[in-house]
């Protein structure tokens, strides 16, 4: 006895989807294999990252195309329902949609790229991944002084590129201006002190100065910005307590702390060799009227 036609219909519908399901499984397996080959065969970190991302995005597109082809014959029947549900989903997932729009802006704009050092959503760190919904940072600072990793990995929604300023420390110009002050006692030979400071700074930042000069010229050609001084500069100010030297210099954005450390060591060594001609100052508190304790 033959089965009823109404029972054959579901089996026929399922069988019609079998090739598409097998194709989806094969597509998923192919993506995993290609990403694994990319990790093992590409040595350059940046190139490996871009290839893995390209394989992943291509897989998403092909997966969506195959999935859409499976239900293309029934789309017209559910057009009204799909429209109503789509409006509700769009309202409920507006943050997700904004994050996807942020990913599109990041992909075709010049906000930042993997490897850049940025401050996004109040968090400062190095960009280690840009996904469709989130940007992943290796955080800097926090309870750690200086531009050093603290070990936390932070994921921030891409929608923040539309909500808050994006600070890029390494975009078109991968250098920063840094400065510090040196207090010198009155009575010291301030000319010798200035020469010592200038020599110490020049020895440490000479390479940064040469490299940044050409890059800054390119930045000035592309943006409405004036030519800035990239050579180190030492200025003097006479305060109530001491002679204060302000040191300003340019440095690679990843070398701020190590460069300042090297400059300070050079200055301290020069002060030790000066034979007392240069003495560093510090805050001193003098009691001029001591209150007598009652008996």
C-alpha cells in the first residue's frame, strides 16, 4: 500500500534541501582548513591576520548566499511577515546594527587598523583584532604606570566610532611629542646645565628626529596643518624656588618610557661629573616660627 501524498510532501521538501545542507557543511570545512593553512604557512603576522580575516568574511558571504538560495522560492509567501519581524528586530538590535555600520566605516575609512595604538571608549590600548561587532584591544595603563600592557584584553563595540572621539597614537604620524621638567638650584651654572640637557636629549632622540621629519612633511601635504618643529628644544624659566628647564622632544609612540629613562640617566651622569657646577633642586620646607607647646 502506497503512503498518502500528504506524508510524502515533507520528505520531498527535506530531500530538496539535502544538497544545500551538504554544501554548507563543505563550505564550513573548507573555511576551517584554509584558515589553518594560513596560520601555518604565513610567517608575517600582519599578512597572516589579513588573510585569515579575508577567508572568514568570504565564508560568511558564501554561507549567506547558499542559505538564501535554499529559501528563495518561499520568500514571496512570507514577505509581509518578514517585513514586520524585520522592523521589530531592527529596533531591538539597533546597537548591533550600529556596530556593523561601525565595522563598515572602519573597513573603508581611516579610523584605525590592527596594530595601531588608540584610545576608544575611554580605553587606551593596541588594536589586536577588528571584528564585525567589536574591536579588541590589549589594554595599556590602568594600574600600570606608563604606556605598558597591563594584561587585560578589552572588547569595545564598533558603534563607539560614531559616539566618541577616536584617538590614534600611530596613524598617519607614528610619533609623539613628549616633555618633562628639570629643576636646577639657583647658584648653579645654568649655561652648563642647559648644554648638558641638550646633549643628553640629542643623543637619544636623533634617530626619531630624522625619521619623523619626512613623515611630518607628508602629513602637512595631506592636511591643513602647519610645519612643526621636530628637533628637541630646551627652554628656561626662573621660578620662586629654582631654575626650571622644560625639555621637549619627539619620540616613537612605543618608546616614550624607555627614551625618557635613557635621557634621565644621561642627565644624572652629567650632573655627577660636573663637580658641583650643576645641582638639582627639590622642594624644601623651612619652619620660621615654631609654636611653643604649653606646659
